[in-house]
C-alpha cells in the first residue's frame, strides 16, 4: 500500500475531463462571437472590410435624386385629346393649384389619338420638367419626346383621363399612403 487513491478517479482522467470541458466552452464562445458579428452586420451596425456593403445614408442619397426644378418653373400646355368636354380646363386648374405654370388650355392642336390616360410631350431639354409633371399625375401617364427646343411640356389628356383631386385632397392621400 504505497499509494493512496483519491475519490476513485485517476489524475489523468480528471485532466482529460477538464480539458474536454474547456474545449466545449471555447467552441461555444466562438460560435456566440460569430453569431454576434453576423447579427451586427445584418442590422447594419458594422461593415466588414472589403464587403462592399452600403450604409442606409448612402442608399438614401443614391435612390432619391434631388429635383432641380420646382412646379412653378414648369410651363405646361394642357390639351384635350380624349373628347371629354371641359377636361383640359379642369386639369389646368388642378395643376395651377399644385403650383405649375399653366400656359395654354385647349383641344390638342396636333389632333393626337390618346387611348390611355394621358401623354406628356416634351423636348430634349424638358425631360426633368416632364418627369416632375408625370410624377404629380395618376399612374398610366406616358412620356413622349418630340423635336421642340424649349423646356415647356404638353399634357395631352386621353380617353381614360379622370379629373385630378383638389390639391389639398391629393396631399392628404399622399400622406396616408
């Protein structure tokens, strides 16, 4: 009896169990760290080097171009090509309420046939004005470039045109959306 046994386990077995427990704890801490970094990346709190990710500020500025013209700078001719009596007059008044500079209200001098909602005719220099006008009108309005050299635009009402709501009603509808 030259040696004494302690608690029924050898020293080597205790060391092996302790080592296994430390490895398991290290693996779990590593997984927790990886999941934490993944969560922070997905939430946009951090970006990885060379990841090419964009911040929210960069995506807002790139997706929302700054308008360089205001409605008061847009000269609009409103023409009726849909055969609805008085439609051009009502549309012209609604555009004035929205701040557009309405120059002419009449039947379409070109006699165009517009089966859809409306067409915005513009020249090469009036693309921004035409886009601003189209964005303030209902869906289904098309842009059509012609040979004019001015930045004025023509709103040609078609057969499916429906009167615009009053300017206050349009703002309330936009805010509710």
